[in-house]
C-alpha cells in the first residue's frame, strides 16, 4: 500500500466489534472502533478516514442517521452497512442513506475484507484510459472531479456511485449499457438489492437531464439502459 488505509468501524456489539477491528488491523488497516453513533460521528469529524463500516442498529444514533451526517461532510467516502435486518425496505433505506455496500449478519470476515478491498480499488483507481469530461446536451460532466454542470454552468458535486454510473453510460453513449455489467462493475455483484440501488441512481440522473429534452436515459426492458446524447456516434 502506498499509504495506511484508515477505517472507521462503528459496532455496538462489543465482541463482534473487537473481532472485526483486530481482523482488519491484522490485514494492515488502521481501524478506529466506536460503540455508538454519536462516538462514530465525533471520530469522523476529528480524523480522515478512507472508508466507514457502520452497524445499522446502534445506541444514541443509528447507522442510517450517522451515514447521512457523514455524507453531509463528505459525499464520496465509501460506506458499508452491517445489519441483522433482512427486510428489503430496510436495505433500500440503507442505500438511500448513502451505502456503497450492505452486509447482513452473520457474515464472513473474509467476504467483508474482499468487499472493502474492491470498493477501495474502485474509488482510488484513476481511469486514465477514458474521457474525463463529457458534453451531455446542455450539460457538462467532469468524471474525474465528479462534477455536474447544469445548463447555466453551475457546478454540483456528485456522489461516487452516481458519477461512476453516469461515466459508464457516457462511455457507451447511444449504445446499450448492460444492466448486469454495470452492477458487477460498480456494485461488484448482480443481485436484487444492488439492482434496486442502481434504479435509485438512474432516477437521480434523469432528474439532472430533465431540462434538456434532447438527452434521455432509456430503459431497455430486461437488458439495461442507454443514454441518448445528440451529436455523438453510436455503434448500432
């Protein structure tokens, strides 16, 4: 590693928290363990972390609330939720709160480690082989800086997931982006919960382009999505 990766781990189960913290430390990650949401938030405001692992059900402040507060400070830091909940609505609520991934207890520490590594690779890798700035109708998208410029040139910071999804769409402008490929590239797994999360981000992207009727994100039923951008070539 070029630098020591620093993880914020918030888990109110003392035994599980200690096991996870020790495991992550043995893998070479600097890990701060906090046992409630308020302590987690205080730690986040005082330190620079590369990724957050948050239990959903915690005293003083739950993980969903903590994630939203973290997102208000840093829109792009990766967040993994840990939870005993399996209801679809709870998992979707977690993605809406800003989750990059979601693990249901009990889980394998090795699998958690693999997901942490995959997210860090995705967020830290510089994609120098692709175009960095896209003209999308009246809008401009800077994929490197994760900035969206509206029709008036006003910049808005995008989340990592939103930016990565739009980048894939733009790389395949006027051609279909396969749903499964996008899920495996960005979310690392094609499953129901990740698919619903991607649908949430597609809705966000459609809201960004709604003021330019020449640009459209089409749903190719059962297959994927296509962003239609005028004056760009298609392989069709």
